[in-house]
């Protein structure tokens, strides 16, 4: 199977996912093998939501929309054009996935297979229904993928390289356990936004997408704001109000109530609007339903701070502030060539 054949198969998978990219699922007659897989995947969505309350129909549809838009012939060719992909001896690539948001490990899965390697996947128990079914679809539209994809819940064995994503604690374990293998080990990261006080209501409304999408559980979610001294949060609170129905989601509401009680009992100063709390704090990682903020006096000093702590940061949202910044509202819409932790997985996979 050559590269173009693999690309063609993933394009078909993207077409299949496009049917599920809105909360209202719509079956399309033009999708290959739809009669075999469409109803089955609807059932997998039901199982995923029942198993993990964070995986709402809305958030799963958002994830599928992103992947269906990425898995086009144009995007896949653009992504892979700089590389000479001609693997003669495929390697077994172990992929340990997180489960914080739907299909969060799909990019690693795609990268391993598209370069011609085999994927040995160990999923999080929080996200175990979606990818195995999509892998079956992939094997059906391109039978030569059969035998190249393995899912396991057991101890990983017989692999040549590893891509593992987890918390800071598990990352330390991964680094020790996999020290004899080529590896990409990812740990906790968070995203930040830098405001200057001149943002329009529309820009702050877009920022709310970066904060609330997936309930703030992703590493690309903004969990920390840097604001100038004497910044007034009135416009910020006004701009995010359209997200207020989020408090009707039981898991989110439980976290909001719990964290609010902790802050009140600890007599911490914070501002809140009934569905989001903001608290001054130097940490990058904020609890669910909370965003931390920090004042800055000097843009240059703030740039130095962000650069010096880049190993803790996934995305910087700003406008004309720093190199490689991400525009408001775009953190959860990465392209294929936007690599987690800025580690190029294609170059890694071609070198093992």
C-alpha cells in the first residue's frame, strides 16, 4: 500500500465523519460502506456519551467536524508534501492516548498509519468507543490496513517506538518505562490568552470558545488570562454570557459548585457570573469552571515569561503580541501540521 492509497482511505474516513459533524446527524447516500457502518457508529456515540458525561453530542460533533475538515485530499497532501515517505520496514508504534476530549489521540493514530507504520493503541478508559469503530471502517474501505492496527488493554509489548500522552506524574513514569525506546512523551500543558484591553466584543466572544469548548478539559483550552494592570472585566463577562447554558450540564455544574465552595471557604478573592469564576493566580492550570488571571506591567517582560515557561504552554492566544500566536476562537481548530507540544510527529516517525 503506497502513500496515496493510505491518503485516499483517510479521505473516505473524513467523508464518513462529516455525517456526524452536526448535532443533527444526517446520512449521505454518497458515503462508501455507509449501510454497513452508519447505524453502528450512531450506537457508538450513544455508548460514548453514556460512559463519559463530558462527551456530549455537541462536543463529539465538534470533534468530528474538525477531523472531517482536516481529512481532505488537499489538507493531507499539503501536510505530507515536505516529507519523503517511503517506509520499507514498518515499525510497531505504541500509542498511549489520553481521554479528556473525543478522539484526542487521533492525530498520533493518523500519523503512525499515514507514514506506513503499524499502530498499537492503548486507549484511555474514558474514550474507548469511537476510535476502534472508525478503525474498522478504515480497514473495510482499505483492506490493506488489516493487520496494521491493534487495540489493547493489556501491558504493551513488542513495539519499536512510543508516543504517550498523560499527566505530569504519568509522563515521569513513561519516561522511565520507555527509556530504551524512541519516544515522544507529552505531559500537562495549558493554553493562555494575552489581552491588552482593546479587544472588541467579537474578539472576546471568540475567546469564549477557547475557554468553554469541551468544558475546558483540553490542553488547547485557555485556562489563564494575562491582562494589563487595572483591567476591567465587565466587557469580558458580557462577551461570554452566551455560554451561560453550560451551567445546566450536571458535571460542569457540580465542578462549579464545588470549586466555588472551596474558594469561599478559603476566603479567596474571585469574580463570578453564575457559570464561570475568575481568580487571580500565577498557575497556568485552573480547575473546571474557573479561569485564572494575572496582571502584567510590561509586554516585553511578559513575552520573556511566556518564552521561559513554554514547556508548560500549548497555545498563546493574542493579536499582534507574539510569534506563533493563535487568533481568538481558533485554539480548538488545529490543522494537521499543528503538532502538540511543537514536536513534529511525522519527522519522529520517519526517523525511527
